């Protein structure tokens, strides 16, 4: 069997998270919901007790289940914004 050249990853035009950093996602959620609203939707200490983007990133990078919740909330926010016609693309 001959060695196959390694293919670059295919673009993901249908994946709204493709190319976004976790920092961009957390910043967008914080701008949309505020820290209090974010803490109500995902009750973790990094959003409820002395919240900051830096502390949130540190926690989310180490905690896959929390990161999944944040990504899901971001996708929900995008759908909600599009559905209601508020604002532009994030």
C-alpha cells in the first residue's frame, strides 16, 4: 500500500463554531447575556463569583462538559438572534 499524502482538513462552511476561539465565544455570550445571565444559564463559579473572561477560559479549557454547555449556549444565542432579527452576524 503506497503512502497517501496527508490531506489538509476540509473547510467546515456549515459549522458556526469553525474558526472561533473560546475567548470569542465567551466574550460574545457575556456581551449578550451579561455575567449574571450567563451564570443563570450555566451555573458554574467562573460565571457567578468574581467573573472574568480570563478565569472563565482557564476553567473551560480544563472542563470539557462545561465547554460543551458554553458552545451549545452560543449556538442557541445565534439561532435566537437570527430568529428575532436582532443584530447582525456574530
